[in-house]
């Protein structure tokens, strides 16, 4: 198939937009932590740009998209072997496809860092995301997009299952090895700079247009649909989160509205090119309420998901994947159009992804715990990870 210049330009722009989400994520998370852990938190996002990029081109892409079996790809394209300047995937050069998909591989493990900030060794985090990218991300990516057993079955337009369920569920699982932050539930652990989080929210939403609309892999009507659904769903989710928080606490918070927007971005990701704008608004309204309740559940159950990676990405991803099976009406049909089987396939994909992600994350955690350890010492946690892990301070005042 011949290369279409417009498609190539759109995919390259979208790739850059997705990479721009990493600084957005760093600001979003960095503003939510205590001052002594700002750089440590932001480094979790930035170092993924180094580790996961190299891993992806060396072996990750081949495991995800190489011809393999129902479970995993092959090593045929390790080190990008067999791909050159003239290789084509659809209507774009294969190099462009490798880059676009690589951006997803970069940001996904960085999302997990939101659950572990303030208490994980930096060296262990690096080892964790490198192993997780190969053992969890690459296989699930192959299942859904690379020709595996869920390809063409479970609908996932831009990564509700591949990105958000895997990272969100793994965020919860890894807490088994890290426990709670010192003083959690006793001391007031407040965000040190919500303005950074608001700025990060805006950058994430901006980059998410490439994340979702770019997944059409073409400059066409489907990309336009994904663009507008990515426009309206987070708006609706931010408003519904704000409304329920206002009713529960008496005040609408900036942090709450920002988190609601993120929940809406997550929920629309698997459905972006499959649902109408009106359905996207409904999905956003539902996501704001469900993710708010999921975050509130954290306090009741007592687990310390520092920055709500599970409550937003895990629960939001699950909600989005299931609702895609309900509202799909463009290029696929869901429950509302009489296709109950699609809803079954969505639930099946969710369950399998949850089980696989949890088991593999726990295994990786066990290995790291028994070798290099995972959690910093109590004294290091008290001092802060900026100084103990990086020898720096965010604010030299």
C-alpha cells in the first residue's frame, strides 16, 4: 500500500503529542506530592523516556507486533531487524508506526509511579519498569493490537486495556511490597503545589488528542471522531467529579476537577473512535462519579495509592472498556445496538488483563524484593527521596 502523506504527518504529530504527555504527567504527579519528593516523582516520568524508548526499539516492538502466536510476538524485529526506510505499515512508514506505538510503551509504566512515590528506591523503579514493559505491557499489547487472541475481538481504540488497566491494576498490586507511607492516615499528607498539577492536567489533555485521535493512524473521519470524543468526555467527567465532591464536602477543589478531567480522558480512551460525542459525554459523566467513589474507597480500605493511579487509571480503564461494549456504534456495535456478545468480549478482556497484570506484577515484585529491595529505609523516607535518591532539591530556598 502506498504511503499517504497526510496520514504520515498526522501520525508523526500525534507521536510528538503523546511524548509531550510525559512532562504533563510529571507536573501532574509532581504537584501532588510533598516538597521533599517533587524531583523524585518527576524523575519517574522522565526516566521512562530513556529506559522504555531503548527497550522498545531493541525488543519491545518485536514482542508486541512481531509475528508470533496467540500470546506473544516473535523476535523477528528485535533491534528493528527487517525494517528499513521503505517498510510500510498501512499508509505510513513502519518507522512512524514503531515510534507512535513506542510512545504508549513509554508512558504506560510511568503511570504506575503515581502509586509508589515517596517510598520506592529509584534503582528498583528502573528495574521494575524495564521488567514490567517486557513481561506485562508487550504481551497485552500483542493480545489486543498485535495479532494475539483479543485482536479483532475486544475493542480498545487507544489503550483503555493495554495502557490503563495494566498500569492501574499493577499500581495496586505493587503496593503489597511497599506498604504505606510513614504517617499515612495519621499525618496530613497534602499536595505541595496544586498549580503544577493543574498545568500538568492541561498538558495531558493537549497530548491526549494525539494519544486517541492519532490511534486512527490516518488523517480521516475516524481521527476526527476520536478528537471530538476526547474533547467532550473529560469535560463531562470534570464537571461530574466537581459536582459530587461539592455535594459531599461542601467545596469544589481544583485538585478534584483536575482528577475528574483525567478520569474522563482515561474512560474515553478505549472508546474514542467507536462512540458518538453524545455517548462520550455520558461516559464522562459516569467516569467522574465512579472514579471519585473509587478514590474515596482508598481511605475506607486503608491502602496507600499515593496519587490514585488505581482509582483513576485502573478503575477508569475498566469502566471505559466495559462502557465501550455498551455504547459502541461506529465501526462496531455494542449492547445498545443489540450486540450483547461485544459486552461479553469486553468483560472477558478486562478480567484476563487484570489477572495477568496482577500475577506478573507480584512476581516481578518478589524478585526485586529478594534481590535489590524495593522500599527505601525509614530515615530516607523521612528526609525525602529528592535528597536521598538524587542528591538534589526542587527548591533551594
